C-alpha cells in the first residue's frame, strides 16, 4: 500500500475517489468549502437538497462533479463540529476505510487530515488515517484454499494537508503508522494461527526470524533444561502436561546506548489453554488459541520498534507453554517452588498464566529494567469489570499507570486502572505454602495482579495489563485485534524515545 502527502489543490488532483468531510447541519469542512469554490457551489447545492446532514456513519457518493478531476467525490459525515475530537476523528477514518474498500477504487485522495482537530496535530491526523486504512486491509488467509481478498483493492492513498510544515509532520505520522501496522499485523497473525501450528517452538522460530530480519534485534531461547537449572518450578509445572516443550524467549531491540536501562515487556504465551486438570467447558474452547495474545503483542511491539527504529532499549520476554490435562499435569493442591524461592499452593490449574509470568518476572531482574510491564489474557473477571472496550492496568506505581492510560487514549487503545490495595492481598493466604496462586472469585483481576506483585518487589516501576477483554473479538468478526501494541508503542514514544 502506497501512502503519500500532498498540499496541492485537491480539486485539481486526479483520483478514483476524493474524500471530503461534512459536519452536521450540512456544513462543509473548511477544506471542503475551498474545494466547493472550484465546483461553483455544486457541493453546497447537493447538501441543501438534504441528502446528507453530516451525522457520523453517513456518506454520499457523487459522480461527475463539475470542476473536480477526481472520478468520484465521497462526502462523509463527521458529526458535530464542536465535538470533533481525537476519538471522533478516529471513528470517521475507520468508517471511510470501509467505504473506500467497498468503492472498488484503487486510488483515493482524502482531505480529512486537513481538518483541524482539538489537540491533534497533522502528524497524528495522518497517523490515524493510515492506521485505519491498514486495519481495514488486514486479512488472515494463511489457511484458506482461496484467499478472501478484494478484486480491486485500494493500493494508493494520498493525504491532503494544509502546508509544508504539516506535510513534514504528516510524513512522520505515516512512518509511525506503517511501523505500528507491521507490528500489529504480526501480533494478529501469530494469535490467529491455530494451536497445532503456533506452538511454543513456532514462537521461538518466529523470534529467531525477527533476529535475522532486523540488525538490532537479538533473540535467545531457553529450553526446559535451562529453566530447571534456574529453578523455574512454576512455569515448568504448567508445561509438564503437554508434549510441546516450553520455551522462554528473549527478544531485545537495542536502539539506544548500552548505558540506557531497558523497558522490559513480559507477554503471557500460553499457546493453548485447555484448563489442565481443571478443564474448561467445551463452549468457545477454540478461542483458547488466543491465550498467547500477550506474547503476540510483545512480538508485535519488537517489530514496530525495529521498523520505526525507536531510540530506546526494549526487551521482550515470552514464556511460552501449553496447558494440557496429561497424566503428568500439575494438580490443584500441588505446592510449587518458584524461581524467586517463594512457594505457592495451586488452587485451580486454569489459572496457569500467572505461573508463567511469575517466574519470568523474576528472571527479568537480570536486565536491570527501568520499567517492567507484563501483558496477559489473564482473567475472565476483567471482561466482567471492563467489557471489551478497555484493557485493565494495575500497578504499584500510580504515575506509570497514568502514563499507560494516557498513551492508550492517544493511541486509541484504551486502558483503565483498577486498584491493587494491600487489603486484596489477604485473599491469597494459604495454610500450606507461602501463599495461594488464586484469591477466589471476588475481584479476580485484582487478586491476580496482587499475586504477580509479589514477584516485582525489586522494581520501582511495574505494571500489569490484563487484555482478556481486548485481545480478540468474537462473533462474525472473530479474530485477534493486536492490542495492546498501539498503547505500548505510544508509551515508549512518550516516555523513553530519546529522539
């Protein structure tokens, strides 16, 4: 897909479709009004007929517009001008991306990036436009005998902006969006692959492929024998029930000097979760291939960092394993010794993700991280609390939690903070071990984070992202979303990019 930026008069540019924004009460955007001068008021006349008021998710496609070199003009509703903020702009661009795909046009010129949006510069506007287009273009056809691709896909999109300064910002925004899209697409591909293909070994192979593809990405893989030497009793207990050997994957992006402490991201990589001995019900168990959504997002983030060549040091840790009910599988009531030396009582083998994470959080200490963030499809309770709109963020550092939420807001990948007060720690008491690994039904997302916090006491800046409600969608559009790659990349750019 080719993206370009132009400051030339849109009325004089050839295109399959020219996109113009219209606000409610039939008011053309400023750039639309200027284009209308070339049509001798034709567009205003069309709006006066009442065919388009300007409400969101409405549009009108015009042919043979006088004074316009584009073959068609697409008028798109932008809602109320007073409410046209970052979220509204993102929503309109997503709507337009779908319309352009259905238009069968192979090239288009959009004037939406020229519309002023409160608190959003030309770079961000261009970025959102490209992100929306790339999201719409994504297809997962690896296992189809015939790919489900459009016969006439959009291959070129030009973005109109006001002037030269905006053009430079827009071009930077396009570069950001393309890098992010590369990462999100990788995350979605990995999570969408079936568990008989996307095994822990497959993830290790994909990590090595990134090492080969990018000069400053370096990958190492620990085998189960290495984990035994390290004392990773929690992670190894999970993998015991599977014929697929566990892997502990390290991917590092070295974009800054060696003296700069890295940001470490730990992604839960359960490539299939049957629930183990505490087996899940059959309904929707096929979705448990997505239980490595946290791992997939770490892969996507490393690729996005490499594509954008971010000036930061980033380490991605992926503990990968299957959770299966073999005769050797771990059991409720078992007591495990973790790499930290702490012992835990197993209550439910379907709470396996935190066992992979806890040993990996301890392992991460060797990287002396500035900040450590773990990402996991960890608890169904998170969906009960926040639905499918926001990921949960829990942290012992409120500043870090706020930074992640702000990054999510800007990236259109929202998160919301839940408390992690000491009172919730009481639910993890055990009569037989240092503590239990499950705190019961009440506040399940919070007590899961409380469990993880017991392995992060050496870190001043740690946060946990529960993406159980946001990592994939159900129904007709079932599939991986690639979240929270946008949030994590934006966080790095906001707080760790040295440029």
